[in-house]
């Protein structure tokens, strides 16, 4: 009996192995028989081209797959060509499926993924129209932040992965240099301020002993938290880390510095992308891509002017009620900016108070949104300071989503380079945008979705992600969390800020405004400090079109909400509307509109 069972079970096992093998061969080399298998295959093929993104997401670690954590991205020209060919191949396979035969989430996934792949293929024409070294998100500052903040060290193995990555910095930066030289040959030269800013940043980064660099000090901090570290391992890891920073990392930065120093004389101005070869068509593409719409730069500019005028009217009414009824918007905000009641102490204690107050604001609203949301993320969100080495060129705040394996919460980073940039009347709105119910709700809920392809859990579309976050600021107001008139001014200032972006971004890249003209307009209309405004305008010059997504996305969500409310009347439930927006993951605005239309039709019966 035992032999017969063993023979029978062995046959079952062999058949199973053969079936799995056949399934794997079909999934990898041919059109998968299931479109959902195709989506996962495409995600794995495209996603595994970036070890750094995999470390950010931490999808595969739960299955014991972690070798990618030992490597940095391959950004060579050859790899870039291979990836674009892969994208074209995946689009061709996707189109082999009959879209008309798909229903439900399969149809939604098809439309989203087709749009995403198409957009990347269209953008290949301008693949060199960017600045790999820049003050906002350049390789020179993203890499240290990634290694210090994202790369996890919970044991000796992960510490050795970290050392391996330090040893690959020179290889990666050599590839960056290869791309920079190609851009120079094509006359893709960054604005002068970009080169000046990045040179200062890189010189400062390597201008300290290796043992004082964040790549070393963050290693010390993380090793101190590793439990049961074997004797002698701490000293070995730290000694190797310091040596690699000195022998591999610093020389790699010195090569970038030497290149930018040589390029510096060729940068003659601080122009928008209209000054680049084929710059007009490139900017028109960036407008379409970031807004996921067919709007032209001229249309966006005019929408921006109208929104600025509308918001200015709302601000004037609140200012007048507070006895501030003369002067420009900027002048009146300048008066508020100097009032002690809105300022923190310019000290480390003041910075700690800001972080604590942001956390209190987030925790308060998170507990009070039951009438507006019946789906909330399981993972929490923390407030941290933007790493000091990069805060000078960084935005006022940004958000990183949780790790998918639950090992890291969502993080709202607040820029504390100048304590007086943080005005108390603007803090609520910023916290609502970056955390709850803004980016944290949108991205964390997406990560927790079930029954959808993995790519649907990522924030792939700027207009959706940033549009939701800006819309969330208004929801917080509607939910009663902006009752103080000064807090409401902070909300309107933030919305004005996004409306002004429509004007200045198109102004610089389409209408050929100067950097200084854009700075003047934004300062006048928003009342933001000169430091804040300058940082923002310089951001738009290196990220053309990205800043348009916020207002474009918000306006579309509000338009769809009003459409649903009008169609459903008393049957309209804002919680269910928010579910439609949030529980399908990021998508182009046209796909979102289709989802809302389907929801309206279903509610009507």
C-alpha cells in the first residue's frame, strides 16, 4: 500500500511540475492565456529593471527574494534601449487581447496599462530632454537619500548589500556621465542656476571626511538598531563602508563635479524648454502627459489666469473680514508672515515642535473623517524632517508611501531648512495634502488593493495623484477642519499656489517668460517668501509640466463629483464617490471619468 501511494503521489508531483513548467514557459515567452498573468509578467519584466524601485516597494522580500538589494540601477544607454524595446513588445502583446471581450477590472487594467505604455513610447522622442543632475531630483542627491532612507539594514546580510551598493556608485555615475555627454552633443544644456546649484551641493557632499558623510553616519545609526549583531561584524562593516565612500563614492562625485565645471561656461541663461531643440513640441507633450489630457499649453495658461482671479476674490473677502483690505495678495500675506502668532522659534526645539504639531494635525483629522471615507489605509503615516544634506533645493514637503511588506510606514517629509518658512496658518493644508486624506490615503489604499494587477497599486499618473491630494485639501475644509479664517487663508494660499503654477509653468516654457518674471508673478499672487518662490520656480524649470497636474487633476475630480451629485441627487454618497476614486488605483483622468460614469449608471439602476 505504501509503495502504491508513493508511486501515485510521485506521478501527481511530476505532473504538477510539468504543468507549472508549461505555465511558466507560456507566461514568460508567449502571450499568456490570462490577461492578469500578462499584467504580472509585464510588471515583473519592467519593474525588475530597477533594483532601487524594488527596494522601495519591498514586494519580493516576503518570498525570500532579496538579491536586488545589493545593486543600483543600470542607467546605461544600452539598458535604456533594451527597456524601450521591452515596452514596445509589451504593448504589442497587450493589443493581442480582445479589449471588447474584457469586463470589469480587466477592462480597466487594459485601458490604464495601454495608456501608460503609449505615453512612454511617445516620450521616447524626447528621451534626452531632461537634466539628470538637477537640484530637485538629480542622481547626485537621490542616491544618498535612497541609500540612507530607503535601503533597509536589519541584519548583516542587508548591511553587506549596502556595502555592495556603495561599491556600484562609480559604475552608475559613469553611466550618468555617458548620458550627460550625449545631451551636450545634442545641445541639451541645463539652465545656469541648475549647474551652479548642483556644483555647490556636490562639493558640500564630499567636502567632509567620509566618517561624517550621511552614507556613513546613517549606516552607524542603523547598525546600532540591529539586534544580536555578531562580534566583530559592526567594526568590519563600518570600516568597509568608510573605505568605500572614500575610494568609490567620492571619486564618482569628483568626476561629476569636473564635468559640470567644464559645462558651466556653456550655460548662458535660465530659460524654459522652448530654448531646447524641438522644445515646443516637447513641452506640448509634457503638458499632455502630466495632465493626462489633450489640453494645449495655451489652454492651460488661460485656465490658470481664470483660477487665479477666482481664488483672489475669495481671499479678498477673508482678508477684509480680518481688517486687511488694502494691498496686493502678496503684501497682505507678507504682513501675516511676520506676525509672531504664526511663527516658530528658529531653533532645534522649534523644529521638533513643528514635527510634533504636524503629527497632531494628522492624527486629529484621521480620527474625524467617518462621514467622508469608509475605506482607510491600514498603514499609518509618520512626519520626518527632509534630510539636511538635500533640504536646500528640495520642495517644502513630500511624501513616500509605505513599503508593501509593511516594514516601513508612509512618511511625510517636512522641509525645515528655514523655520520661518513654516507658517502655522499653512500647516493644516500641507498636512492634509501630503498625508491624510491626501497622498497617504491615495497611495497606501492603492497598495492594499486586492484583485487587481500589481501595477495598479503604484502612483503612475501625476494628475491623478496630485489632483487627489489637492482635492483632499478642500475635503478637509468641507469636513470642518479649516474653520479658523487664517487656516482657510492657508488653504486658499495653497490652492492659489497651484493655480499660479498653471500660469508660470506655461509662461516660462511656452510664452518664454524669464525666471525673474515668473518669480515676481508668483510672489505677488501667493505671498510666499522669496526663498520658497525661487525654489518653486526653479523646480518648474527642471520638471516642465509636472506642476500643472495638481490643479488639472483637482478640477477634473471636482467636475466628476458635481456630475455625480447632479445625476444622483439625494442618492449621492460622498463616501462611495471617494471609493470609486481611491479603490481603483491611479489612472488617467479619462479612465477615471469612465469609472465614475459607470458608477452613476449602476446607482441609477
